[in-house]
C-alpha cells in the first residue's frame, strides 16, 4: 500500500477527530464544560404583607431556573432588612399538612425551583413594617452558582402576582 493510499484511509478519521477536538475546545471556552452554568431568576418574586396581629413572620416566593445540566441547590437567603430567613418545605399529609425547615431546596438540571405557598418558600422572621406594593431586595445563595440578587414585591394576603 502506498503512502497516498494509506492517507486516503486515515484522512476521514483524522478529519473527524480534528473536528471533535475543535468543537470540544469551543464548548469548554464558552463555559459548557468543567463547571455548571449559573442559575437565573425567572422574573421578579413576591412576598406576603404580614397581617396585623398575626405571628411576626411572612414568606417570600421566587422561581429560579437552572439552564445547565448539573443539579444545584438553594442553601440560604438574605434580604435587605437582615432578619432571619429560613428555607422551608410544606409536607402534605392527606387534607392536613405541616412545614419544616430544610437545609437546601433542589434546582434540577434544565428545570426550575418554584417557591409557592403550597410547596416551599422563604420564611422571614420578624420583618419590619412593610407596605403593599413595596419592592424589597434578596440575595439567594446556591451550592454551585454565584449568589443571585432578586427583587420581590410585597402583596396583601390573598393576592398573587400578575
């Protein structure tokens, strides 16, 4: 077999390997390999206006998207007023239920973490006086992603964001 004949046999394989190397290098250069893609907020959040005479607590709700293929977790939250925030999950038991604190809330790869009054939320102890329509700032902390700054609008009980 001559060199030219051998080159004709090897060339397609060599070309395919070179193309794969170029594509993988590009994917790595734009952050597609070696580290998860950061989570992102899916719009502003909302929180409940504390009811006068009720327990001194309220809750905040956000939707967080994970555009990557690596699972992430919400592990903490802070807000501009500094009072304690607890991650909590509602446990449904037939027609009744209860809530309990949780150390983390999962953000699945390619999916969302949707905080709602029926499932999981951020419980805020001893909030300062707030007014309906007011906007407040939060920082959400994740296991893998950088901190995410989000805003939430204060809504009266029974109201939902539009």
